[in-house]
C-alpha cells in the first residue's frame, strides 16, 4: 500500500507478490478503488474478530482504511482538474 515514490520509505504493509502469485492493482484515479479497499478492510476485520486471523493484523486493516481515504482524496482531486 502506498504511493509510488522512489524518494519515500516503503509503506509498512507494502506487499510484494511471489513470482507465481496472482494479484490485482487498484489505482487512486479509479473512483471505485477506495471502496474496494474499505470493503476488504471490513471483511478482514470481521475475520480477525472471528479468530481466523491474528489480532496483530489490525494494523494492516487500519493502514488499508487510511490508504483508502488517501485514494479517495486523490481521485476527487483528479476529477476536479480541468480536462486537457
């Protein structure tokens, strides 16, 4: 999670897929991306409450929710820009 910025430190929960692991990237300019991240966070939090994941994963849930709000703000700012 986080922005692609080579001058900043990597995000704490930045995940790198294994060579053969399927993955999907959501971009901040997608108006539905932040909602998908929030949905994931809600599902994971419930799974933690149900004992399927350790309590220590709540940090990742919190980081995902924070990133979702950053994505939402970015998308709204992009939509407010005049078209070229």
